[in-house]
């Protein structure tokens, strides 16, 4: 007795006379053909359904992409997939285009069984459509797709908050939105305001997903590298490079840990070292592929061991190690690894290590590395830190453990100050609930931290050592983030906060950023570390652009041009396509330099936005961007080396009225003295306070006599009665005088 091809559970029907007359083959004909010596080749493949059921899979004579069993069951067939690839992975990665869903009419219409059920299927779909049209709210019906055939998303989106470089650029008054249009389009940035016209919001970044590989086999260069007899020696040399150049600054793995390291951890350390410019791109790509595959196959994100924590933390040192095929952006992959490392460390009680067991010091060191990576990653991406600030030490002087690595200790204490800034100033609610004393305490910690640096880590100019320069760069970055929301000249701050980025602070901050850029131009080693360099250097360049846009100080443009040449040299040293994420971050310097050129050529001031229909973001919740609602003109910064603040701000009457919310002594209101007279003798008695006298440059001929905390109406009335022939601030010519003041080598000055 013969059985049908679909299995022995069904008896073959007796052939009808019409089938025999039409020449259709039957099981008896097949047996006769085999007896006659006609051999039919055997199929070497089967679809997923027949393979699961372990039944014979025969394709249709008219279609090679559909087997007889799937045709009878009216199901989508996978017979046409090649044998050299894993069908499950190809389907999961979206490389296989299905013939349709279970409701697909194209495939079922061709099958005999599908013809019998077409009318019933159409009636069911019509009835479902009528029910959906009558129901409220409207629900769009979706066909059930076959399991595993979900296509790969083309793009992924993520947010960047107030401390990210993209957000800071879009909340800077001296950078009109039109200047950033091309940059936003190139980097897929969009400014989202919630609610509209509120000024608060975030930056949305859209990232194109990397296509998956067509084959599950490793690339050819990876196979060649693994088969090379020198592969082990190459990995050992790269690990040694990591221990010498990276571990001394971020001791995630030290030489004492080497006897217990795993193969995955060694490959991760080698991959970080291979990101340096003196290593070929092929070696880095090979190690990047190996690390990503081993983390997935070894399930490192779920393995509770110290080596798993170290492996995940090491991969977070280089952003490009998160570039992989899939639907997630590299920043999301890196943050997931960092979150996994922190959670595993907490499960192992590494955050509460006690000196009672031998590995306590190593666990404390690894946990401090995790804190540093978490806080600085949160700062440069503008997201909330994974480790809450409440769980970190509040007093930096009471940190336990040995302090042989002084650089690492001061880096960790600086990171704790950054943590306070992120939660108390840049938190979800900004400074709405932050007390003035809390901000003053952070200011004291910043000043004390710099004073407690040992001489070996003290910055001494452009040729300072690498550790001293890195600490100086990061301290300047933290100082900028701390003072930026309180630039009263650009932002409107709440009344309960007294901190202000006044002239004395600016006199120290502006040269500090310039010195940091000058030092970075002589440190090519900085681009090989790739830790927080691009983010910090971008903020330093923004301060230099701001000094030019506000005060037309050409030093800012000169240092931007010089450092732009340095960044171009770094990018060329990496090679084309070597470090795309780092190159994109360093392109901020080129953007700022081009914006300075636009402002110089087109004559725009910082208060003349070319696109008045759109405004920038607020720096933080609770602080409002002063522009473009308030357009301030007629304010000039006059340098004076003999003045305690380095100079004074002189304002016109209209400008002084519009910025009357500034703290006292921020802007000076002046008058023109008589020839041979040092000051107006009777003004101090009239105003009721001693005047602030400043010897200004001869080109201005101005003398400061009052500050912006004076009642303007009373000041105007009294100054009109001076009777000495001097030009007072209420005189109409005063606006013209201030507006025509000249900077050195620059005409038509900008507001400060």
C-alpha cells in the first residue's frame, strides 16, 4: 500500500478516470516511472513548515517559491530561501520579503484551496470593514503578519537634553537659528518645543540604521585575521597599549587584574587601543566585530561577574564600538551597556564595597570608573544619569580607599561636583526648586577643587602635561556648565537665584577656554583617548565664538581657526570612515568658525536674528531666553586693565531700560566729562552714592558715574539739571555716542 507524499497518515485516493485521461501523474504512475528507470532528482532543501513537520517538500511545477504542502494549507512558503544562510536570522533581520500576510490575496488566489475560500474571506473582510467604520474612535486595522517577518526599521530617534552640545547651540542667543539650519539637516537634528512657543523642549536626533549583513558568516577580513599566526601577538600588544595609555587615566582594568581577565575582556581592551590613529582600520573593524559578537554570544549583559562589568565599561570608552547592525542607534547601544554594567555592579555590591574582603579596593575602583562614565555620558548627551546623585558621596574629602593615582582621584571628585550640577541645575524641573544656598555651595566646591590640586596636576600653559591638561579642560567645562544658565545678559533668571555670570567670572572663564584650546592643539594624544574630549572642546570653542559675537574680540576667531586645523588633522589621521561619531562631534568647531565668518561678512549682530519667526530653546526649565522678545542694542564693553573687573559695560538709555532686571553693577551708565574735569562733582550728592570712576581709553572719553540699580526716572531728571554742559544719558545724542564707539580694529560694535 502506497502513502501520499505528505505523510503516512493519509491514504492515497484512487485515481479518477478523468485524471488518467488528462495525463496527470498519480502515485501509480510515479512508481511505474521509477521502475522504467526514469530517475527524478531529490530536493536538498525544504521550507520551514515542512522541515518542522518532517514531511517531504516538493515545489509546484509552476512556482519554485511555493511548495505543495504550503499551497494546500494556503500559507506563506519559505522554500526559495538559499541554503547557505540561516533562515531564522534572515527573517528576523528583515532581509526576507514575505509574500504577504495570512490575509494576502495574491498567494491564496493561485492555490486551489484558496479559490474555494475567496468568497468567504471577502465577506469576512467586508463585514470587518463596516464594523470598523461604525466604531469610535477610529482604529486602523492591521493584518496579522507571519511570526518573525517584521521588517527592520529604517531609522531610530533619541533625545538630547540641556547639557548636550546640540541643545546648547540651539539655546545660544549669538547663534541665530538660520546659522544652524545646514548643520541640523546634515546631522538630522530637529528642535522640539513642548508645549509650542514655550521655549522648553529637547533636541530630537534621527539616526539611519545600519543594514544587516546578508550572511551569518563573519566577514572575510575577520576570518583571515583569526587564522593569522600573529593574531595572538597582535592582541597582546594592543592590550599592553591599553594598560599604558588608557588604564593610567581610567583604571577599569589594571595589571593586577590581568591574571583573571577573560578573552572577551582582552578583545575589548584591544579594540579600544586599536581606535588609535597608528593602528590600521581593518584591525579595529575586526576587533569591533569580534567584541560585539562575543558580548552577544557570551550574554555579557546578564553574567554577574566582575569581568562582565569591566568588559561593558571598557566598550563605553569608544563610541564607535557601539556601531553595529541593527535598529538601535550607537548612543542607545552604549547607554544600554553602561546601564547593564552599573546594574551588574550593584548586584555584586560593588557600590557598597567594604574593606573587609580582599577585592574591596578593586570593586571600589571599578565602581568609581562607572560613576565617571555615567555622569559624563549624561552630560554630553543631555540625558539623566543612571546612578542617582543621592547615592554618591556628598563630601569629596571623605572618599575612602587608596589614592595612589592622584589624577583618577581628582577626576572622580570633579565628577561628583558635575553630578550636583546635573541634578540641581539641569534636572527635569531646572532650578524651580533649587535653593540659592545649594548653588553657592557648588560654587565653593569648584573653587576649592582647583585650589587643592597638587603641583604635578596644576595647569601651566600650552605645554602642560596630559593629565594636568585633561583636568584643566574638564574643570573649565564644569565651570561653563555651572555658570551658563546664569548669563543674565542673555537669559532671564528667577529672582530667588543670586548667582550671575558677571564680568569677573567672564574675565576668568574666557581666557581659560582659550588656554584649553591652545593646549589641545599641541596634544595629539588627546584625540586618541576619545573619552570626553570632543564634547569639552566643543564647549570651549563655543565660548570663544561667543566672545567674538558679543564683544568682537578677534582672539576668539583666531583660536577657532587654529584649532579647526588641528581637528582636521585629527580626522585625516583616522582615515576616511574610521571614526564617524568622533568626527561628527569635532565638526562643531568648523560650524562655529563658519558662523563667525557669516557674522563678520553679513554684519549681523547677536541681537539681529535673521529668522525672527523661530526662537531658540531655553537653557534650562525656569530660565527664559531673553531673545528675540527683548532686542538689546547700544551696549558696549570698554576694556580697562586698571579696572578691577577688566572693563565696564556702557549702555544707552533705551538699553538700560530693557535690561533693568540685571543685578547691580552689571551695566554702567555714563556721561561725557567736561574738558579738564575728572568727574561731575555734584552727581554723587544728587544720586546719594559714591560714583564709580574709571579711566577709560581716550577713544571713548567716557566716565562711569552710576550703576543700573538706580531708578531711571529719578536719574534722568537729576542728570538733566547738572547744568555743566555735559552730555547726560537722557540727552538724545547719548545713543549715537555709544553706538559709534569703536573697538580696536573693528567698527560697529556688538552688544555685550
